[in-house]
């Protein structure tokens, strides 16, 4: 069966109910999978939020158990005034355990740990006042260490320190672990120092404990300063209040340690300034707790933001699926209506065509608005931090929506043309910008098909123009994308722009698009600019398309005061040319920069290389392998340094991408072992690691690595860094 439309026969035997049912099934399957993935991500974000909430619930225990240690120890050392305060703090700790949300404990999987901790606390609180001061102090400290382990387990089980979607996740680990640790160590220093001052003598055992704790605090302080320095570079952490608090806590800690060393540890006779010492020790502890609370609030805000982004993605996916299904139903009904009317008279067909045009105009208008929203919102989601799978899914929504919008725009343009409502604008623009934008839209497709794009603009062509850049770009895009579509791998598509003639105010420009594709026969050329027309029915099946582009382009060219034509020969290629009359703004330099990007040069250089990737994370292995496979780089993988040494002894590689932290043998030691072999003295070894501090980079270079690539990495940076060192043996 066929449909005759404006003298052109279009086969409709493929537009069966089965075809539309299959399309419907594919759309529903893809949409359902996307909804499932986003739902799963929402689950993980909810779990991370639960982890933050539970950490906030555990937080009071970090204050009250050390406080109980201090007050009870003071009472046992003879300060009877602390008896009531010891009992009061004991009740506060009991209430802190009661306030822990059982639902959160079960969800995060730490209920048993909390039960054991609570039982140990109950026994300690009941026996504390019968113990020796040193023993009571020691048992409290052991309990606090277990509380810190509970905090670590909570953060780990809820994925807070494992989720790479939080760009600062490795520093979340530092803050979650180090802040409780440093407050505990400071509390011990405060308590032991107070005991030494109260006794009036220097106990060697206590002295040694203080020296060890001072070393731990200094190390924790250094790591916090490093983490803080990095975090403050992130836009999400540029908070003056947090910065002041962290700097204040670090300063107070350093001052307290200096006072301890100079006034207590280095004095032959201990001064009697117990109260002053206790106050100085309490200041950094209290400030660090404020930092900890502020940090938890900030992480919760980040997670809430991610939750909103994922919810938007969920709404977009469901909406997009609904619109696509609706479009398929409308399309099916539309073509069913056409097929039913094939037996009508020519007059009835003309009336039906006119009704069709009006219907298409209304339908395109109604669908175009929500599709624009989907494209815009999916673009915003793409600007957020996404993992590779999420990015692929959202990119699929984005690109599919854009493709559908192109079709809808063509339909709307056709309806405007038939209704006599198509207009062209007259605004200022630069010709090279229009061409650059057009090339960027088809460059990826051309590279995928191994088709070379060439652009040449004659020196006398004016760049500063007044006209309709959107419609001019639309015509060039249609011709160039058709040329790419109908060309084979290894062929060329060339766009040439020349000046046909000009006056003081106007210019007539000639645009020519040449390809070496399948070509068009003389008979087929007669109908190529007709609506819903392609060279033959097999073209649609093999290459796709609606047959509207050239018809719309011809109308647009005519509206811009020009004409369009083609020259073609089957199996040789085609040359589409068109002219436009356009106003000039002013004289310009007529310069054209056609240089390739550094990433493009790097990809060209790396093609054919064989790389050894050493990483213990299978997801990282899969990601890097995929990114290198697509540019023609062969990748072998090893999960640790020892495996890398074994592979290097058996195979030749052009370079090594080395992770740093791995089991069995880490990247630093593996690199040192490799460099011991004279054969591998010049083998490029590049760190591919999440360790990004200056000390980490220096450590990589000191071990013998050539360079450093940071995770998560910028793809172009990875390519250019590799190309800087790796020269494949051709």
C-alpha cells in the first residue's frame, strides 16, 4: 500500500500496528529502566541522609561521656563538689542513648553495636565511683574510642565516605573520623594534665601519655588543615562562618598544646593554675564540636540538593516517556487517517492535506513547549555532579528530546510555510559564530562515522552581518548533516563560503556543501526539494529522516533572497549550493581559526598505544578502559602492584596508568620496583589517583612516576596528560 502526497509515492506497508506496538514496547522499556535507575539513586541518597541524621543524634554522646569521665575522675581524686555533677551527667548520657532513633539504627545496621555500647556504659556508670581514678579514666577513654568506631561505622554503612557523587567525599572521611578523635585526645590531655597539676608532681607514666597524645593531636590537626584547605577551594564550602570556626579551633588547639608544654611539662615545679588550664583545654574542644555540627548540616544540605536533582530527573523521565508515547499514538492515528483516505478523490485529499497541516501546526505547538522544558531541565541536571551511568541516562533523555524537538520544529516550520506565517529576522550576528555552532552539532556524528569535516571561508567574505542567523544556520545544518548521513567512513564533507557579489551595504554569499556519498540520480533530483520526499523509499529505511528538511531549506533560502540547487552523480557524490542576500555591518579581519583542540591532537597521538592500567577498583577499570577503547588505545588491567610487575615481565606496554592505594602492593612501591629494572627506566608511568594533595603529588613523583592525573578526572586532561608522555610504537 502507498500514500500519494503532492505527486510523491510513499510506501506505508511498514507503518503497521505491529510496528507501532514494537516502538511502544521499546519506549516503555527504556523509560521504565531509567525510572528504576533514578529510583535506586534516590534510595541511596535517602540512606546517606539517614546516616547524617544518625550522626547528629550520636553527637551529644561525644560531649557527655568525656564530661562524665572528667567530673567522676575529679570526684575520685578528692574534689567532693563534683559528686552531684557526675550523677547529673550520667543521667544525660542515659537520655542520649534513649534519644537514638531505633528506626535509623536498624536502617544503617548499627543497632547491635549501639546495644553493646549502651550495656558497657550502664556497667561503667554503676561502678565508676568505686574505681581508682586512673582506672575510671582509662575505662571511660576505652568507651569513647568505641563511640568513635560507631561514628566511623555509621558513616561507612550509609555510604557517606564512599559516595563519589559528593565531590569532597574523601574529605568527609577526614572530618567524620578526625573531629571526634581530636576532641577525645584533647579531652584526655585536659584530664591527665589537670591530674598532674592537682598532684603537684610529674608522674612519668602520665608524662609519657601526654607526650603521645600531643603527637596524635598535632597529626590530626595537620590532616584537618590539609582537608580544610582543599574544601575551602570548593564553591559548595565557601562559607565564612565555617572557615572562622575551623581556624579558631586549630589556633586554640595549638595555643593549648603550647601552654601544656611550657607551663606543665617543662616546669620543674608545677604551677597552681588548674582552673585556667581546664578552661584553655575546653575551648578547642567546644569549638571543634561547633565545626562538627556545622559540617553535618552542610553535608545534609548537599544531599538534599542531590535529592531534588534526582527528583527532577525522575519527573523528567516520566514526563518524557508520557510525551513520547502520546506522540506515537498521535502519529499512529495520523497515518491511519492518511491510509484510510487513500481511496478518496483528489479534491478530498487536498482538503485532508490542508486539515493535516492545521492539525500538525496545533500538535507541534502543544508538544514543542513541554519538550523544551524537558530539554532545558535535563541540561540543568547535566550540570550537576553525576556518575557515568547517570550521565549516560540523562544524556539519552537530552539527546532524544532534542531529536524529537528537531522533528517537531520541522513539522511546525512546514505548517508555518503552508499557512504563510513564516518570517525571517534581521539582527546583528557573526557568520563564523553561526558556522562554528553548526559544526559543533554535527562534529560528534562525523567523528563517529570517521568522516572528515572541512570548512573554508574565502578571505573576502564579510563576517559581521545583519540577517537571520537561526534560519541561515538551519539551512547549513540541514545540508551538512545530510552530507554526513549519506557519506561512508573515510570520506569527506566540505563547506565552502564565497562572496558572489556585493555593494556598499549588501552582499550575496554563496554556500556550497560537497560530499563524496551515495549521490542522487537525475530522476530523483526532480523531487528532492518536495515535502515529505527523499531520493527513494529505501533511503528512509536505511538512513532515517522525515523528508521535510530540504523542502523547508528551499523556502528559507527563497525568503532570504536567494536560491538553492544541487549537482549530483550516483556513487560519486553531491554538491548542494545556495545563495542569500544579506546586509553587512562593517569591515572585519576575515580571519578563520580552524586549528584542532589539544585533546584532538592528543587522541590522534595516542591511537595504537598499549596501556597497562593498574587499579583495584573494577568500576574505575571499566570506565578508563571504555574511554581509551573509543580512541583506539588497547588496555590491559592489573588489580595491584604485584600483578603489574608480573604483566610487565611478560608483555610490552607503551605506558602505565598507576593507582596509588591498592592491596598487596601499592602504586608507590610498584613504581619503585619497576624503576629498578633498567629496561623500564624510560617507561611512562602516570598516577591515576584520588590523592590530590601537594604532598601526594610530590610522593608520586618521588617514587618515579612521570605525572599525575586526579580522580575524578577531566577526560580531555587525561588524554593530553597521557599524550605528553606516551608515544606508541607504531
